[in-house]
C-alpha cells in the first residue's frame, strides 16, 4: 500500500471516530479542507464512497463502515506496539555479557548482581570466566572485569571492589615437613602451586612488596591450575603453598586448616574494576549493572 493511501486511511479513521472534519483535523494537526481532500482522494482510488456528508453531520456509508471496522482496531494495535517499543527506551532490558576472572565472578559479580536482578526480570547476565584479558570489543562483550592497573586507558573504568591482598598459605601438615619461608627467596625450597595465564603462555609470577621493595618470583611445584579454587584445594590437601586472594582463605586460616606466611611481604594492590568502551553506547541494562556493581566505601 502506497504511503499516501496509508495516510488517507488513517485520516478516514479519525474522521469517522470524531464524527467531524473539524475535530478530526485538530486531532491530526491539519486543516479541515486538507482532511476532506485526503478522504476524496481515497474514495477516488477505491472507486467507492466512504462518507455521507450533509451540512450537519458526517456518517460512514456501508463501505465506509466496513473499512472502519476492519482497519481501526489495527491502527490501535500499531499505536499500542509503538508505545510499548518507546517504553523500552526507558526500561532496562537485554542480555549483558561480562568477561571476568573466577575470583571476581565469585566474590563480587555473583554476590552483588544476584541481589539486584530480582528487581529487573528483563535483564539477563552472561558471565564468562577466563584469564585471557579478552578484547571486549572484538569478542562482543558488553564489559569486562580486571585489576585496576590492568584497565586500558581508552576504557571507561568503574571500581567495583576494595583493594586486594594476596595470602601465601600452606597446611599445618605441609609445614610439619618444611620450614616456613621467612622471605620470598626461601620459596626456592618449597612446592608452590602455580596458576597458568593463557594470555602470557606461562605461569603467574608471585609478586611481593615490602617497604617499597618489589620482588617478582617464578616459583615451581608439582601442581599447575588455570583457576584459583583448585589451588586452594591442593593447599588444603598438603601439596604445597598457595598464592591466592586472601578472602579465599581467611576462613581456612581462622579454622587452622591453613597457615599464613610472608604476610609482611603482601601489600595491598588495586581492586577490581568493571570496564567498557563508551558511555554513549551504554544501554539502560548496562547502566543498571554498573550501578549495582559500583564500589561504595
């Protein structure tokens, strides 16, 4: 159907509904003569009279009544759908894809988002756990999570957690066989449970800092994992020393299942940040996620 015919049909519906060219013209924002011209053009194209006009009233003919009964509800449906689509502009909806390390997913993303998403049934969250420091733009993620000093300068970064500390721990049974290390250099005499980073193709170095003195150590041992949780399990099973975020092992330390060493060499470092390309591209759903995760000291 040509756009002119569509507009003329819409004009016809307004005239029949209002029962007046004057009132219908006011509703659609044109002059009564322009509206009358539209109706006459529609009648000419259809080859049938749609309205009976008198000096006092306007009424649809049989053909006009049939057309009105058929198309008027459809225009109402269209208006309803347009209103619903417009509402989506202000309503958080959609799937937000986030790439994150396991520790951040467990300690920040899940605790915070699980409390908030009950309020937003139209938001879905997909979290991919990895250590690859993915390019979120090329991998089609909406956002990523990294340690503060790892966020690229061209990204919008929002702090979502406090500063972190590493804990070096081993089981009492392990230390019954090995002397506790007093400095990082003593680690050469210990079995250390390693974390492999896919992006670097190697093992995560153990970083220490005491009074401004930084030491980066490459340690060795019999176990290597690609995530932190198995490292804690291996330490609990007496296989060696673990180098993990302290919140993962505080409960085990308090219960005496693990013993902390080198504490004075483990200085705080920047916590997790959520990052994404541009505020101009932020959907309402992403805004909800950002505000839910934002760290408030």
